């Protein structure tokens, strides 16, 4: 390869083939992760993105883009399973700071705190953890509305009491005004198995082509070395 400005770059074909196979192996890994996450709640498929000069910089040219399309929404018997019917993410407080997720499988602790399955506090739109004013006798006493309002039935007052509004934001942290919250539902991945299988085909073909090219070059190099050693 020769670039303008008199910059020269020469590389043997064996190295180029190996680098290409490494790149295609990483791409297959991304597609395989999507395939295996088909039934994973809240999972968003990853799209392999290859930049320019991939044949020279190998796996450093590979990145991923997240497909933020809404996944398959299915009914759940758990009243604290919540799906977002619009694009956006729940916010929760982790030890490493505020995180985003579309996995709305929540639970309550004995003090009435709304938690993720990993025991992280689910946040309200004012940035504070959501805590119910009373601990319900049964989960069906918790009502979550399409705008994200969380209320709980207080048996003592015979009224629904407000606990907070779920924080639903874009990946840039901007509030989603109409999150279309669905109580009693799970959102599964937005992966299409047919699409992932179709994506595998050209990557495997490219890998096989580079493998065959590597074998041919390696055989030719071996013959050349043998000829030199015998002369």
C-alpha cells in the first residue's frame, strides 16, 4: 500500500489473512451473543460496525452500535414486571453510579424500596430512589400507570398513595415524556433469529476465504524455504 505524501506500507499476505480472520471471529462473536440473547429480557441487539482500513488494523476497526428498536413484549403474572412501550431506559442507582436498563423486572424489599433483580434502587424522575409509603400486603396493591406514576393501596386509609414516578430517559439522559409503561409485562430482546442467521453467512464465507488464502500462502512459503535449503 502506498499513501499520498510518500508514506509506504508493505505487509505480507499471511499477516493480512490472520488479521482478517481475527476480525471475522470477533464479528461472529457479536452475532452469536445476539442469537443467544433472543429470550433475554431487556436485551438490545448489537450491530457490528467495521471502519475503514480494517484489513490493516484488524479488530481495532470493529465497534458495535446498539439497536434501540422496541423488543417483543409478553405478559407476566408478576405485577412488578414492567415494560417500556417507547424507546427509553429505566434509571437505577448502582455502586458505579446511575445506570440504564430496559429490564423492568423489579421487586420490593421489606422496607418498601423498589429494586432491580440485582438489589439496586430504581430511581424516580427527581433522581431519588422510589420507596413506597406503605409496604403492601400483596404485590397487586401496587399500581403503575402508563406515565410511570407508582402508587400503592393503603389499607388503613383505603386510598392509593403516590410513591413517585419512574424515571425513563433516552440514552442521552433526556426524559421520555410519554414512556407508555406497561405493568405486568416483560420486554424481551429485539433480536430476529432469521436476521442473525443471514448475517452469519457472509462473515463465515469471508473467514473461509481468508483461511484458504492463508493456507495457500503458507504452502508456497514452505516450498520456497525448502527449495532454498536444498540448493
